[in-house]
C-alpha cells in the first residue's frame, strides 16, 4: 500500500512540474520547484490525513475525521501565495501565480486521495487556461498598467509630443514624475517616469518602437 501512496505523491509532483513549467516560461515568481514541492507536500498531507491513522481504527470510543488535515492545507497554503503578491507602481502583481499555488495544492490533495483522473484533468485545465488566456484578445483582455521611463533631450515641447503620441494610441497616464539630470558632456536631459494604462491588445514592444522614433528621445524603458 505504501508503494501506491508513493506513486500518488509522484503523480502529484509531475502535475505540479507541468504547472510550474508554464509559470517559469513567463518568468513569474513561483516556478517549477515551488509548484513541485507544493503538489508533493499536499499529496503527502492528504495521504496522512486519509490513511495515517488506520492503526487506531480498532480503538474503542475513537472518532476520526479524514478531512481535517486536508482542510488545514487549503487554508495554510495561503501564506505561500501571500508572499508572491506585491504592489508595484499602483499595480498588483503575483495574483495569478498565488492562485496557481493554491490550485496546485488542491490538485495534490486530489491525487493524494486517489482521484488520479481528476487531478490530472485539473492540471491540464490550469496549464491550457494559463496559455490561452495569456494571449491578448480584444474581447477578453482588459487594460493593464505599466511603468514607463523615458530619457529626453531638454527641448521645448518634447513632453507635449510624448503625451500626444500616448493619446493617439489611447494610452492613459495615471501617474507622472519628472527629473532634470546632467548627462555626459554637461548636456541636460529630462527623465520622465510614467505610470500608464494600456489597452489589453496593445503590446509593450509596440509602445517602445513608437516612442523610440519620437524626436529628442534618448532611451525608453518599460517595466
């Protein structure tokens, strides 16, 4: 029986690796190792919760609840996800990865309980959803927020030209900071840091190409 339990843990780990591989390809906070460990740990805890107390089954006046450890996994794995959520320049990041960790734990519990097809099906569903929904589609993807840093030659109306270009592409400026700097050769330049909201179908590389061709722009950085 313990070999079967070990096989359940292994299957859960493989499913966790598949989910983590998709996250790693997108350079997210949690990758293959994190998802593998969460899946394996959840499967192990489910096995302990369900089968770890069978030697006490014959004890008199004993009542067992096989779901009690599994229930604690569902709530306890949240602290891992919480560590992946952070706010950067008015933008919340890491929510999808945190939700994926939580779902990976649920998959591990399912496989640990012997629901192999359910666990494998959920793994496939998560991976496909992450891949398909990440692609920009006009009817599905909403506007997103990015941080844009532009270095300009200190020329009159250069800022107005940048704002006009952003407006043409329906990119809203929701935050703004400017700084005057002296570059090599005592030339003056202006550093602009925007927090912009871009349409869901508009890609970051399109914005960089658009601004690099603008007059007086020395460099563009998108975070």
